[in-house]
C-alpha cells in the first residue's frame, strides 16, 4: 500500500469538511492529521457526552460517530478524486470501558477500495492504539449521491 | 447497584418513561424523546435538529448520530424490561444503513430477541414517515452480569 494519500487535496478538503459537519462540531471532533493513509481524530471528554452519569463514561453513540467519521476520512485518503460516500454498515466491538475524563482518539484505515464499495477498520483508544477501547469495521458506498458533499466555493 | 440505576429503577416503577432519556446526558444532547406506544411498548423519537446533520448538501442526519440514537434506544429498552437493576454493558453493535435520514423526526423501536443469563440480544429498527421503509436496522449484544 502506498504510504501517501491518493490525492492530498481530496483528503485535506474532505477531512476539514467531515469534522465541520454540524453533528461532528456538536461533539467537538478534531482532525489531528493522517499518517500515510491512516487519519486520526480526537474527541475530548465532556459532561454532555456521558452515557452513564454514575460512572461518567462517554456514551457509546459518541464512539459510533467517531468511528464512522474517522473511517469516512480514511476512505477519502484513498480516493483519486472528489466523490460523495455514504456508510453502508458499521460494527463496533466495545473492548473495554472508556476512562472518564480522558480524550478518545480514533485511527482508521481503508484497507480495500473497490469500484463501488470501500472497506474500513478503526480503533479507538486513550493513549495507545495497541490498547484499544473499541474496534470498528465499516463499509461505504462510493458515488452514493450525485449531489456533491462540498458546498459551492469549497 | 449504582445511584444512577436506582434513579432509573425509580423512574421505571413510576412508569415515567419521558424522564428516562432525560437522565442520560448524551441522549439529552441528541434530543431524544421516548413515549409508550398504543401497545405499551417504548417508542423512541428524535425530532429534527440542525445540530444532528451529517451531510449538509442533501441534507441528511449523521450516520453516527443514527447509530447513537439506536444504541441508546436498545440500552433503555433493555433497562425498562429487565428485572435486574444492574446496568447492562454493550458488547457489540452492528448497524445497517438502508436509507439516508432526512431532516424530519426519526423513530425507533426495539425488540429483545433473547435474554439469557449473561447476554441479551436486542434488535432495533429506525424509520421516518413509513415504518415499512426503515432508515436503519441494528442489533446489539449486552452483557448482563458484572
């Protein structure tokens, strides 16, 4: 696998777009960059993202959104040109509870870009990707819509 | 049993389904509402809010948000129907997206397919105008023992 994005401009534009989408901005997603074709996103712990007030653990839904978004960015690291993609399916394995108060990172990789489908895998972790909180696999439809995700002028 | 689960248990005993979602900060942030349907089963609703959008061009709800909504629905459905008051822990969650979520209310209902001693299996379905045209279907496993 090539160690650089297929089209740096596509990755740069789409990663900025994806973290700026209203839902991602609401959750406070940050794009930290891409190593080869593996992007990393971060979400800080916040009280309003908690799923269990007794423990202070972040809601699983936040991890679902983080995996979905990071995985989508990993697809754009492999795209030769701009196109609209849509999640087809997503599976998350919750390996252990997230630690309250700590930021969660997600690193994803598109391990197969077929003509119509992109296949991704992702891990969520606090400090070390080798010690993950959650593991996610997803598939994306390519060219899911004729409407561009980019607004005019973007 | 944690204070949080005691709180949920009290709400369940009072049949106070609306307050159930209110007790979960992220469910509040999403804007989830829950009521009891004609058949007495829980009906989860997510009215449209611009902050939940994931594709501004269509526009469409964010796929991750739909996942979070369904996962939350499954957890609350399970708490509501279980006798035990330990908090179920989600083990895995699998979600198929069938249609894009349009900027309107999203509904969800759950079904406990199997409740064993240690693990429960829950099916979740989400739709908008027409229940026969689901937006997403999901399934989740929960661990019931600590």
